[in-house]
C-alpha cells in the first residue's frame, strides 16, 4: 500500500511539473501586443515608405506602407528594430509592464550622412576662354571611331549589364526582394517554369539579343 502511494505521489509530481513547464513555454495571451505607428524622417517629418520593422531574434517583421504606417503583433519585452536605406537604424523595446495589449509609436529616423572626399572644380573664368580651349583641345585621331563603337546598341547593352547599380536601382531591388520575401512568408514561391508570361518575356529578350556575348 505504501509503495503504491509512493508511485502515485511521484506520478502527480511529474504531471504537475510537465504542466507548469508547458505553461511557461506557451506565451500567455496577455503578453501579445498589437504594435502600430508611423515612421518618419526627423528633419522633414515625411513618412518613410518600405521601412523594415523587424522583431529581433525571431525573423518576423513587416514593411511600412507608402505613408510610413505599419502594424505588427509582438510580445511584451520584444526588441523592435527599424531600418531604412539612407537612415540610421533605430530600436525600441516593448515594455514588459505595459497595461493593455496595444502600443503605438512615432519613430523618427535620422539621416545617415556619408562623407565623400573633397573634389575641387576649376571652371574657365569666361565663356570665351572655355570656347577657345574647347576648340583648341587635342583630340585623338581614333576618337571618332571609339565614340562610334561605344554608341553601338549592342555595346551599350553590354556596358549596361556590366556596370554596377546606382543607389536608386539598388534600393528598388532590395525593396522588391523584401516585399517578395514577406509576401511568400510561410509558403513556397511560385515556379516561373510554367508561367506563360515569363516565357513570353524570355522570348522577347532572346529576340532583342539580350543574351548575346559582348564581342
């Protein structure tokens, strides 16, 4: 009898321990917070579009809309990082002692200044002197042939493909990649192998000669 009672008490202790551990692992509904707000530039108070709002350590996040407004579900105590190209990253922490399940924020982003080396420009003092120096400038004999060759359509396409993207192009590509990643989060992206529109675009690019090698 005593042995059976001992086993019963041990089983109860194990059951309650597992139950308590599961409760600790499962987030309480009171800890879920609806975070919403607007992200703006600090100097002009302009809404920043496509700003990344990331919950650190979780891989979850969202993007602001065209007016800088966002909304995302987080937990109390989470650290939220705001990131936008051309601005310094900002981070906030959701208070653990927050009353209620809603938290609003107006996040101001400061410009991230990039200092470039100084460049000294020395223009001609007068228009007449510029015209005289321009006319008397020595031009290589093969300059006309080089200019004609560089302005060829195939050469211009090859140069366009080899040149690095500027800031605006890089920003556009990053925003498109982030939007596509968030759009297909939790599911498999479509395969364009069976997409008629993608095949039509590929055929048109082939006819234009986009895949020809640079001679």
